[in-house]
C-alpha cells in the first residue's frame, strides 16, 4: 500500500489528465453497447420488418460508432502513456538530483555500475507496474 501512495504522489500532478483519460474509457465502454443495439434494430426492422431502406443508414451508424470508438481509444491510450512517461521522467530527475547530492565517500564505497543498475532496475519496475495498471484500464475499457 505504501508503494501505491508513493506513486500516487507523483500522479497527483496529472489528476485532471488522468480523470480525462478515465472518462474517455467510460465513453468507449458506453459506445461498446451501441453496436449490438443497432444490430438488433437491423434484425428487427430490416430482416423481420422488411424496411430495407433502413439498412444502409444503420450500417453507416455502426461504422461511425466503430470509428469513433477507435479514435477515442487511441486518444486515451496516448493520454495514459504520456502520463506514465512523465511520471517516470519526474522520478528520474529526482533520482539524478539525489545522486548529485550524495557525498563522494558514497561513490568510493559503492561502484557506479551498482548504483546505475539499482536505479535502472527500480525505475523499470515502477514503469512496468504503471504500464500494467494502464493496460488493465485499457482492457476493461474495451470490454
């Protein structure tokens, strides 16, 4: 739980963008219900009701909804990726600043390669967890 709070401290700067991205996920989820409804109308009105003049408008509507979902999905994936990369960049900047503040005796005791490996590994773990969280949100938004 502590690590979630720690990461959330960095994500607070992006609350508005995160909320916007999550609202786009909600819009896509709502649009996912629209095409089956239209398909039902095609079956009801065109196939059973013999109103063949409704086929092309309803198909056009289905295509429009699909294109709209694709564009919105692309936007929120970009939004989440940008937030993730900005958070990682901020963490890297703070680590870099912290490394400059350390005493020279720290570098006498510790190999520079060990420091860099630790820093890279930790940041990669944070990045991977952030990407997993975004993937979870994306998958839930697509279903």
